[in-house]
């Protein structure tokens, strides 16, 4: 799976019932997960023992977990909850019918696009597992770490940029259809403020 070494392969089902019991989840939380998630399997373990890569200082191993979905338009909160409940470095392969995407949680949920299952792959790149894990997050998040930034700083900046861009797009739409001159002027002024903030973020 994902083009990973055969030595890393596992096939261990993680029963949802065991997760519910371990984390003492209430009925509402169970129902939310049940609406979206059918089954969960641990399918790969990436560790120094199983691949020819040194342990990291922080990352000794990470897991690939297959999450079989009941619907394509799943609630991201359920995947985030799953990430937080399982206290391991974890890449999730979200599968729905013949499609799949990769997801990882690092302060926020990052995902690839949906692809046919056979086209989904994961590259193990780095001299140790700290580097490999960081590069996995970069791959899935589609990130480019700018010079002088850490991974977490880059994720934070990208999140701010995305929020600003959404607000810019919203204000632009409102300004285009607004008929009242005073209101239109106010919207355009706010739009310019957000555009200025966005430019300042790019220059940081």
C-alpha cells in the first residue's frame, strides 16, 4: 500500500468499540463517528527496525491507518477527533469506494486530493525519522517551507493566508453586487485592508 516497503505492512483492525471504551466516549460522539467511519485498520508501521532509516530524536516510529468511510463528504471533525484520540504519529488513508486521499493532523487537518487508490503513494524522504515525518507532512499538506521558517511556523502562516484569502474573496463578491454607494465604499475599504494584510504576510 502507498508504495511502502513490504516489511512495514500490517493488517490489524482497530475496532471502533475499543476506541469508544478506551476514551469513554459518550453516545453523541459515537454516533458522529459511526455516521462517517465504517472500519479502521493499522496497515503500516514505519520504524528504524522495518526501514533502513535511523530513529529521530522525537520520532521513533509512525503508523499508516486506513479509514474506510461511509460517505465521501465526511465531517472533518470526526477525522480530527480520531487523530487526537490515537496518541501516535499517524498518516490516515481515507478510503471511499475506489478513491482515497491522505490526511495528517498537525495543528490542523491537512489532506491531499481524492485519487484512484492505486495512484495514492507516500515517499519516505530523509536521513532519520524526524526528517521523514516532517517531509510526510509537507507532502500531504502541499507545503513549501520558506527559508528561515520551521514546519509549524509555515503551517501557521499558510492557515492565516488561507483565512485572509477566504475573507478577501467574500468581500470582493459582496462589493461587486452591492448597489448602495456608501455600503459599497465600506466593503471596498475593508477589502483593501485584507489585501494589505495578505501582502504583509507574504513579505514576512
